[in-house]
């Protein structure tokens, strides 16, 4: 079965789909095609921010088709190896929060808006 994933690193989000039986290394190879960083220079983190091992499958980390759906993909963290050989800290920039709706656009306000245009 297909597993839908949202790979997050800083302000970058990559959407991928893979099989439950795919290994973490397979996932890193898919990411390599996009980021041009070799799998050895990538580190993936599961939902508990624990490093995922290359030889384990996605289902070993609970990433199954029932959890990671197309309309609600599972989140996986990504960090790269720095120039000094150490790993950068996992950073996932939070998404922005949309502004509050104006009163005229809020549900239940239709009758008030129509009264104002008629008057």
C-alpha cells in the first residue's frame, strides 16, 4: 500500500509517496533526486524526532497506509550533514497562521450584510 509523506526541513516541504515496505534508505534516494544531497548526508526523523535507521522499513516506524493518507500525509523531519561533518539541528519552521476572517465573511452574518445593502 502507498504511504504519503511530508518531508520537512526548515522552510522546505517535500511531498512523496512510497510503499510501506520501502526502507528509509529508499526514501533518502528519492529525496536525493530532489535535493541533490547523497543519502549519507541526510538524516530522517520520525514523529518523535528520533533518527530513522536506513535498513528499517517505513512500516517499522508506524508509517502505514492507514496513518499516512494522501489527504493527511505523515510528517518526517530532514536534516543534512554540515560542512564540518556534524549534523545540523532538526528545524521545521512552523506554518503561518491565516488572519482572522472579517465579520462580513463569518458564517451567520449573511442576513446582517444583506440588511446593510438594502437600507
